[in-house]
C-alpha cells in the first residue's frame, strides 16, 4: 500500500504564515489559525511544506489503508485559502449557505479572503468539524 507523502514536520508554522507576501492573506491565515488552535486546543504543526495542521488523529479505512493526519488545517494557495475540514462528515449545508463566498470540496473549503465570509459561521464550521473528527 502506498505511503502518504504529506507528513508532520518540524518546520515552523508561524514562519510559513510570515512568508505569505500578501498582507491581507497573511493576517487572514493568522486569524484562521487562531480559530483552529482554539477549537482543537492544539498548537500548529506543519504538514509537508505548505499545510498548517492542528491536532492529530490516526485513521483507518475499511480498505485497510491507514495513516496519521491533522484534525483541521489551512494552507495559503494560489487561488485562496484552503481550510481543511473533516472528510468523515460533510459540513452542515445550512451553515455553508450562511458562510458567504466559498467553494467546497469533499473536505476542503476554499475562500479568497476572510472578509468574503462570516467569521462566526467559519468558526462554527471548524468547531463542528473538530467535534466530528475527534468523536470518530
């Protein structure tokens, strides 16, 4: 079975945020990271070169594939900020409707700017994802 390429590293998550050139995006990532730290009670850990994860969990699928991953995370990407939520449970559709401008994949929520969304709704989505992931 193939090994997961993205793993926790000893790199500095705060240094990763400080490297973000766009000031607004850098501050948005700081604020989202603070929400995630509060929701998980965990400090930030770098996963690979660009994902900042909070918390840790071991997963095992019915197929037998297993690995370690973060509970929630974020990354500054070319097209916006990726907010990694639970893949185990889909976010509440009613909350997503209230969120504001975003794109949603299986477990990845993408926003351009924090100003485009309701920060309180984002915080609820993060807390709900943490609860769903840690309850599994």
